[in-house]
C-alpha cells in the first residue's frame, strides 16, 4: 500500500489550470516585494505543512506572508502588525480571486501593483479578465499538496548530500513545478539569443530535478535536466528502468505513477535524482570531490 496519492491530470485539469493562475497572482506579488536573488530564487513559493507560502516579504517597516492553506482551503494574508485577511479557496474565477487578493492587500495597507498577464503559458488571459478558469476541486488540490509534500521531503534529503551551491527546494509558479537545482560552480556559456529571465536562470552550469503535474505536453511526472547539456548525458543509463530521455522536452522523465506504485516510492525517486545528477556531473566533468558530502 502506498500513501502517495493518485493524481491523474485528466481528473483535475481544470482545477490545475485555475490553481496555476492563482499561484501566479501570489507569486507576482512576491516578485514585486522582494529584491532579485540569483536565478530568480526570490520569486518562488515553498511547501508547508498545509500548502504553499511566500515566506516573509516586506512592505516598508512591516513584514507579511501569503499562505495557501490546502487543508482549510483558504488564502491567508498576514501582516506583522497583527492584522490578517482570509480569502476562501472555492470555485471562483481568476478575475474574482485576483480582485479579492488585491483588495485584501489594499485593506492591509500593503501598496502593490503587479503585471497581470500570466507568465510561461500559451494564450495568456490577464488576471482581471480571466473568467475562463474557475474550477476548484478540494480533493485533488489536497492530493496535489500531499504529492508536493512527499516529494519535497525526498528532494530535501537529496539536497543535503551536496555541499556546493544548491537552490532551496522551491515551487516555481510560472512553470508550476517543484524543483531543486545543483550547480557545478562554473559559469555557463553566454546565450544572447534567449530572454533576460532565462539568461539569469541559467547563468551557471546546473543539474536540476523536479516534479511537474503536467499540461497539454504530458502527464504528471518527475524530470531532470542538465544545462548546458554535456556530451553523453542523454545516452546514460538511468534508474529506475522506466526513466527515459524526452527528446521534445529535453531531459530525463520518470512518470509519477511509477514512483507512486513502487514498493518504496521515496527510494525510487531518490534513485532517479541521484542517477540523473551522476550523469550530469560525470559527463560535465564536475569537481565532485569538492561538491559532495562524503561523511
């Protein structure tokens, strides 16, 4: 018996798309209220015991957090002066959620205005005009959070074995995925053809692993890629056996259901994390003795 939840994209696609937009609204607030940290780490969300959080942000001399609580199904906006606003998470349009969230900030005297066009999605609809996305299935939101929490635990243990530069285990609201990234310590070749956001994200050599609930390109999956991709990376044998190199998306992929249905899901996922990192580090000639914890 596994406690990793069943999460077929087809069963909660509309909710997933709505929740994606809601996290983008909160993420863009975080973007406005935090200084740039390398590779855009300042904009991400973090897994909590009940959902996702911005962690601390600052408005003048006050601190605030915004938390998605997927157990009580509310959004909480808390300010260090003791005031709080609570917004229900239930079937409602993105436009309504956006209006309620910005009104809550106004009432808490947190002046912030965001760029309202969604990021990293096809055919984006500005938040204030989005009456298309309006679904919220509590059961599947809870399953998604549960999968995030279990995955975050494995990623954190994987991260702990690395003493070089490593990202937090964090949730990117643009791509709607949870990821952790290791760095070789070397700068990556310049890529003048890409946008400024991508140049900042991939300014240094990386090996990244993540969890993605899927979209029109594929179903719920784990992934791992190296950027820039070293010679021999994509032909390396990766475990478990169901892992494969996705030529279209450019990385190794392992279906979530393979992990969920394994006798030991955590060990299976950790094997994938370690094998794909080994491939990136060995093919890329990383200084593994200096970067890894051996005690």
